[in-house]
């Protein structure tokens, strides 16, 4: 006990974590999934417990051991989401017509469902009455008593289902103006930033899942992580405004680089346009306030992209490259690749 006392979380005999949930974590913890193996990313204790690592890499079942800076990733994703909200298009006439058609179809379908539920309740009630009459006749067999008990349970379930269908709110056609929706989204995101738990709850409602994939620049260099997810603003609407047509309009696929871009990538397009205008690299570097080396690297990167027919300087890394010494999990004797979705394991090629 004396030897292990230094590892105890107790302070003055009291556990500071007592009565506090131990499974809650700061966003994006508990929300990020590895795109290679499907395992969640979790805070690993690296860099003052701010970095996250794929659980599969910890268990030697995934080769993706690239770490993720949690606070920086949250900052970048929030900035990208706020920027995307500002670019949301307005509700056009086609969308309004689609919502109206969906509301009309919902009304007729709802009446059909209510009628079917009422018929089921009436059928079960009729059977229950017949069984009760037979039992009251005297000396009923045990099978009838068992059937009556089972029928009463089915009747209770059917009655509850009918009440739930009747209580459903009919969707409405009046969608809020897009400017109002932008304002609501901004306020909720900015207010939740200072409250980590509220931020995590809000983000999980807007983004069902965040998958991160390793990417590498086409001319080599470090392997970094890129997030891909679908942002849906439908949860910001009231329950009766959430229709499939509105879902399509308010959902957008996003990808966010969870790393800092070097100068050669940030200024690549500007360097190329200025080179085409006849300016030298020294003049370009002075005008853009970057180093001459960065301007040269930007031009070289652009040539590499043209050679490979790429519009994005980064390419997905689907297997551990041989020339990258930091990814070595797949060489360990314990390594057995295992994908969470299928549960199948296989040895690396």
C-alpha cells in the first residue's frame, strides 16, 4: 500500500473523482473514429493528455498510429463548420414544393397507419373478450388462461403503439428563413464552446460520426490526419419541421484537414498565378511575405500535382508506406489487422 500510494488519485483520503462520471470526455473525444480500422480515437496521455490515438493501434490491430491533437482538431472543425454555415444556400421554390408534397403524403400515410393500428387493437380486443367469455364458463383449461394473458400483453402493446401514432406531430411547410437558421446555429455553437459537455452533446446531434483518414502530400513528407463527416442542421429545427426534403438541403459532406498547412500549400495558387504573370520567385516571396524557399516548393508541388493529375495536393494513405519509419506497428509480431465493422482479422500483406 505504501509503495502504490503515489499512484492513488485520493487527496487527503478523498477520491476527487467520486460522484463524477468517468466516461465523459472532452469533445472530440468519444466521437472520432479511425477510417482505417473503425476503432475509436481516445486520449492516450501523450502531450499532457491532449493527443488522441486509435485504439486499434494501441492494441496492435491497426497500423494507423498517427496521433491527433484533440483541442486543435476541435478548433479546426468548429471553424470549418461555422464557415460552412455562412455559405448555406437559401430555401428555393423547389425545396418548398418538395416539403409541401412530403407533408401532404405524410397526412394520408398517417391516416392509413392510424386505421391499421385501430383495426389491430379491435382484433385483439375481440379475441380477449372471447377468451374471457370462455373462461367465465367454468373449469377452463390452462391453455386458455395462458392465451388470455398473452393476448392482454399484445393488446397493451398495440394500444400504446396506436396512441404513439396518434400523438405524432404533422410536419409543417413553414421553414425558418435561412438567415434565422444561420443565426441559431452560430449562437448555439459559440455558446457551447465554453462548455465542453454541452459542446459534445450538440456536435454529436449535428454530426453522427467523424472519421479520420491518414493523408500525405503527393511529393512525400509527413503523414497527417483528415476528418470526413456529414454536417446536418436538421436538429436545429423543431420536431414538426424535420422533413426528408429539408434534410437533403441542410446536410453537407465536409472534410477538414486537422493539421497546419505549410507555406508552400497555403500560397500555392497565388505563387502559380504570379509566376504565370512573369514575376520571379524573389519578387513573389517579397509580395506574399513568405520565404523564397517556400515559393520554390510551391512551384515544385504544383508541377508534381500536374504530373499526377491531382487537384488536391494530399492523397489518401491506405497502407503503411515503406519509406515512413514512424509507422511500424504492422511489423510487430503481435500485430494482427482487425476491422471493427466486419470483426474479421487478417495478417498484413
